[in-house]
């Protein structure tokens, strides 16, 4: 039977093969600390579940394609607290940040168009792009620079007549980078000068541990070309709700993308009812979560950096660290950790970072760590990782 | 700012303009019976809500991209009762039938490919297709024939080198047609002879009021090329759950489309927990619902057919009727019903059927009626519709 070349160009999740190594390790009685995925362990605010349990409906009807009005209002209010003033019509509810990104690509790109993305980047950007014939043009950033952006000239040199947008997550997944005000200004200038959209994936926006955060929502000069992708997944540890949103002051964009929202009818009604309550979560929740993540980051980073040859600047956002290791193949190192290493019957599973790069050959010596375990476990995991790395280096020198 | 030509080719929901007429009617104090949408009024089984309310989780995590194992098993069991034997791996959970269709198109079609679809058809087929550069080639069916398929020759004449699939809903939305065993056999033969996929949208499969139903899942000869699209939306009146599925014995297809499922991470966890219970609903629920719809259909059909010039065979499935009216413009008729007609302060809103046709000019004199009101209301609505139509014809002859 015939398959499309576009589906063939979408890569399968690369973590699967490694997960079979982890399964094998577990079978042998090892405990595996998983640092490979972005699934937080933080409690979801109870009001989410309560609101859904209390929602008495006889008939579970389609919601409006735009999203529940109460939820759009709650998000409008959320942004207002950051001094970002959206109309209700500037906000649409999507099935997670994923659908928001996917529909955005379809709305602004034809097949053969391209989008600039600082690499390493969230690998599903590439899956969505390939699925709809859009090319991602990577702007390479380096562990040595803490994954901050290269010069304006270097970025501009990547733009061609088919470039439609700059897309990035800020704070960054997988890097944990938080772009400076100057970087955001530079991106805005480039977008204006070259008539590009800016797709700002700000799903980690509360997870900033030092310094200032600059949202694209606050940059007035480009408000007609900014598309903010957001989600409750990380903010409220509600990944399984699959509630995301798009926010843009470009009314034509919102009108065009609404047609796709209408085609898929609606986002689950009950999850939206719950999400309204998430946005009412007191700030203290986020403050505590933030403090927790900051401490975890320090635990993990401080352990990691002790190994000679590891290149890693302390990230200031999200809940990830990407580190360059003095190894030939991070993939081989991860497999070795799962198959051949343990301390008291325990080992660690990092995520090889190669899948976050588009440029061939980059990231092969890097790993991404998600600090999504409680401090006690994370401290153990960090120690195991450090000692494992040291042992691996000794074996392979 | 730049938009893709593909998004420009997606049409906005055409019902919106008419809804403003309905709003206006309501403002003037009229009661409007809505027969224009496929949102059933039947009670959703309570166990759906109970299961969700009882699901105690601290952290609402991502579900597996494939779907909850319990739900895939429940669906496997559901099919087994119809003598369709799927492996668990043959079943994937999607965000409604909508996502199932959308991802299927991406998986089997490149830009420029086409899919044969009997028209009139569910208009969002066209939205999905346009969004990803796929052309729908209509196979026109007629009210006079109860919207049954034309000859094999006529269908085959539409196939060209870029044709990848035959897609149809059975029972049909908007027509209510249930294809005969012979028609299913013919489609299967065509697919085999011309190496096409068969995308069988069987979301209305329980809603069959007379005669036999033939599922593509039971046609052994084409099991490697059949993709069944399904959903809990209509079956269990749970449209707002947005739980759909794909089922196919073509393992390569399932492997390819899984990559898109992985890219969008997962379907909402709680809705899947609820959906597991839906599949445990006793058969008596569906039998009662079925009987209810059958009676409603009769009420509506018997009223409608009394108006001279109306062409409509009694549909045997789904909960829709498409009728050809002796009018120039069904759109004008619907607007007139909302603006200028009433009986005791009440009127009716049908859906003009033009949007269900791809061929220019077809369907302009047809309406679709969804019998989604209780019998008492529906009887009133049917009477108002009949009298309205008679009055409109008198005015416009």
C-alpha cells in the first residue's frame, strides 16, 4: 500500500529503543531514575479534578470550536496580570500546545516554506513540520554559550524567500535557556525587517530562576506578527489535560486558524471546565513549584559540573539541562548506564540530545536531563549519574 | 502578513451566517427548533462521568500516545462482538474521529493526491483535505436514489494516478444512507483493483433502522487496505469527550500514523478513563436510542414527504435526512423560515445542504435535517417545517 512521503519523513520517537534498555534493566531488578522525559511529578491543583467531578451535565455536548468562553476569559485575565492585553477573540483553545503549533504551521506555511528555529529544539517541532512539508532551518546555539542566540547577522543569513517565521520556546526546551531582553529585541527586529511571523512557545514561562523574563506578548512593535503558544501542561502539571491555547493580536490570523478549529469541532468540554479552575490557582502554588525546581536544578547541576570535561552553563529556566559530555556517543553512554552500571542496584536514564538537533552530527555528545523527581530521588540520581559518567570515561579513555 | 494558500482554501463554517439569523429570531421572541446540527440530545451514560469523578490521581500525566491500554482493549472487545478481530496494536486512540481522519490523510496522501468521496459528504472532510493539499473527488449521489452509489464504471472513471483512497461515512452523514452489502462489495473490488485505501467512517454504525449493516471490518478480502474511523461521539452521545479511534489491520499504516500520535503526545487522560466505561454500556442503551431515533425519523419524514415536490427517500441510518425541495435556494428558504415565518411564535432551522457538496451548483435546493430533538418537540418542528415550506412555495411560485 502507498504511504505519503511526508509521513515517511516524520521520525518515530527515538526514545523507544532506549526504553527497551530501561525495561531490561528493570527486569534485572535495577531501579531506574528516569530523567529523560518532561513529565513533571508536581501535584496537579485539586480544583481541576473537583471542577470536573462537580460538573453536572446530562449530555456531554461539543464545546464551541473557539473554546469555552469562561476559559478564554480566564486566560485573558492571566495575561492581563503580565500586562498583556488580549481581547477574548485573540485567544483560542487548542488540544495542547501541540495542536496549536501544528495548526499554526498549516496557517502560515505552504509546502516548501521554512521556519527558523534555534537548535537544539523540542523535537516534535520537526515532526509537525515534516508532516506538512515545512522545512525547519536550524540556528545553531552552543552549550559553551549557555545556548544563547548567535549574532543577528548569523540568524539573518539563514533567511530566504521561503522563510515564514521564527519559532522558539522561551524558556527553552531542551536547553533551559531564558532569552535576554536584548535577544527578544533582536528577534523582533529581524521579524519586522524580514516580514516574518514570530511563534513564541511560552509554555514554561513561570519557570525562570534568575533574571528577568521577556514575553513576546509585551513587545508592542511586533504585536501584529506574534503568535503565542501556551498550555496548562507544565504550568499546572496537567500534561494529561491536553489544554493549550493560541494568543495573537493578528485578527486575520485568528480568523484563518479558527477554520481549522471548526473542522476538528472542539476541544474536550470537561477538560476545559477543569482548566478554568487551574487559572484560578493562587500564585503561591507557582511560587512553591518554582522554588522547588530551582533547588532541583542546583542539585543536578552542581553534581554534573564536577565531572571534568562536562560543558554546561547553569540554565535559568524550564526544568531541563543540556550538557555536553566528553564522550563520543551520548547514546552509547545512556545504554551503558542502563545495561552495565549501577550503584546499590540503581541507575539513571538521561535522554541523548541528538534528537533535538536538526543539523547532522550535532548533539551526539550531549544529553538532556529533566529534573522532574523529588529532591531526595534527584540527589541520588545526580550522584549516580556523576559516578556513572566518571566510570564510563575511565573505561573509554 | 503572509498566509498559506492551503489555509485560504479551507472554508469557514457556513452555518455561522445563518446562526445570526437564528439569533435575530430569538431576539424577536421566537422559539427556534434547531435541526441543523448533529449534536444529539440523548443522555450520555452516567458511568462516563462517574468514572472520571472517581479517578483519583495526584498528577494528571500524559497518557500513552497510542491511548490507554484499557480503552484499546475495550474497543477491541467492542469489535469482537461484531465478529471483527483486531489486535490491540490495530487500534489507536485519537482526538475524535476528526483527528483520526486528518492524520489518515497525512499518512496516505501527499499534496496533490486525491481521495474519492461520495457526495453529499460531511463537509469537514473537505476542510481537512484542503488544509493538507489533498483534493476530494466527488462521486455524486442523488436524492432520487436515496443517495445510493452510482455504477462501478462511474466510480472507476474518477480514479486517476493520484487517487489514493475511497472515503465515505456509512451510515452516511448527511444522507442517512446505509450502503448495501453489494455496494460495500463493489467498493472493496474497486479498491483492490486500483490499489486504493478504504477509509470507512463508521461512527454511526449502530444507527441502522431497517435492513442489514455491512462494516468494512468484516470484508476479509480488503483487510490490509481498510482504515476504520470511529468515535464515541454519536454512539454514546458523548460528542464533547472527543474520543475517537482508528482501527486497521495494516500494521505498516498503524506504525506510520503512530508517529503523528507521538508528535501530539497524547489524548486527554480523563476522557479516556470515562470512555472505557462507555464501551461497557449495556446493549439495551443502544437499543433504546436506536428505537428512539427510528421513531423520530418517521415523524420527520412522514411530515416532510407530504409537501408536493419534495424528493426524499426514507433514510435507513444515522440521524439525518437530506431532502430536495422544490425551491431555487434552500439558503433563502432557511433564512425566510427564521426571519419571516412562525407558528405560535415558533420556527425551525434546517441546514442548507450545499455545503455538503463539492460539485459546484449541487445541493442548492436541498436541506439536511438532524432529528436530534425529543419526539414532542420534533413533531412540532416537523409540522412547522412542513407548513413553512408550503407557505414559502405559495409565495415563490
